[in-house]
């Protein structure tokens, strides 16, 4: 082998030398018969090796093809599975988007529910406060009810006391009425005493003033008017008796006159004059209208028959009469 390899560079060297014309050509090399025989062997070996390689390849292909096909099939299956999963993922994505909208809507509803819950909580607090107040009021009512029950137990006793109070009230009213009567009586007594202290005399509800100074009939009437009275009238035997006894036989002007009238007697205090009932009070023979000038009357004698007509200008003592009028305290 080394020989062949060493000859090859020489050939190349010879070629290079042929290109260079300055150098003489070498004689052609002698061919080696063993080397010629070795070339087909190498080819055979190479072919055998190639065949082995091909066979091996085919064998391997026959062995590996099913496996590869199985692997490919598995890959396809996996790819289909992946595709299915991708589809599922896409479907899930759309569902997620849809669910996202639903979640947002649910979020809004949750917010609304939260707001409603806040309001409900506020109402619950208000109700709780109201409940506490109501509880306090119920407690107060219970307490008051117990007090009412206690008072109810006292009602019979109170009723007895009330009956007693009613009876006492009746007695009090009676006493009050009596007190008022006594008060009026006292007031009357006081008025009488006051009038008596002023020289007035009291008789059957009237006051009488017996003057100490003689006056004409007109002046006497004016004096009486100035004392809220008039010259006295006489309407009963009792009054007549009271007057003539008090006069003690002295002549006193009374309020009977016909002055200013057409001969008719009348009482100056406007008491109606009863001519028939008054006949019994005249002195027999009176009134005689002596000198046609006797127009006023006086009590002249200490008797029921005591009246005499006289001249109004004469001056006599006189009697004023004032009805008793109860004055309010
Ligand atoms: Ca006379």
C-alpha cells in the first residue's frame, strides 16, 4: 500500500513536470499485476458494504416504519387532542367572556344587593332603636299598670272616702248657705246699725228719720230727697201706729199732698193712694181745707185717727222714709 501511495505523488509530480518543458520526461512506470487484481476486490467489498447498508436500511425501515407510523399516529392523535383542547379552550374563552359579562352583571347585582343590605341594616337599626324605645315604654306602662292596680285596690276605700266627702260637701254647702244667710243678716244688721247711728229708725224693712227742726212741707221734702228718701207714706195700720207713737203727739209732716193736682191726694214717694183704706187715718172732720189753703198733711195726734190737712207753708217737724235696699258687700 505504501508503494502505491508513494507512486501517486510521483505521477502528479510527473504531470507538473510535463507542464514545465524545461525538465526531461521520466520513463513510463511499470504496471503492478497485483494492484490490478485488487481494484475489483475493493469494488466488490464496497458493493457488499453498500448492499449491507441498503439491506440494513431496508431492514431498519421495515422495523422502524411501523414504529414511526405508530409514533406519527400518536402525534396525530395528540395533535387532534391538542386541537380539541384548543377548541375547548376557545369555547371556554367565549364562555369565559360570556361569564365575564355575567360576572359584571352579577357584580352590579351584588352592589345593588349590598346597597339594599345597607338600607336593610339601617332599617334594622331603626327598628332596633324603636324596639328599645317600645320596650322602655312597655316597661313604663307595666310600672304604671302596677300603680293602677295598686290604685284600683284602693278604689273601694277611696269610694267610701268620696261618699264621706260628698256628705261633708253637702254639709259644707249647707254651712256655706247658712254663712251666706248669716252674712246677709249681719250685713243687714250692720246697715241698720249704721242708719240707726245716723238717727234713722227701722221698721218693717223701712228706715224713718224724725227731724229735729221744723220746715215747710216743700223744704222738708227737699231735705228728705237730699238724704235719698221722701216724706213718708202710710200704707198700713201698723205703720201708722209706729209713726204716731214715735211722734209722741208732736205734729210731723208726712208725704201726702194735693199740691199741683186737681184736688186729688197723692203720695210724694209715688206710692198709690188708696182713698178708701186711708179714711180711717183722718182726724174726724178732716180734711177740712180751712181757708181753702190746706193742701199738705201732717200727723197731729197720738192716735190712728191723726191726719190733718194744713197749709204747706207752715213749718212743722217732718218724717223721711227710705226703703231698705240690701247693698252688696
Ligand atoms: Ca185741716
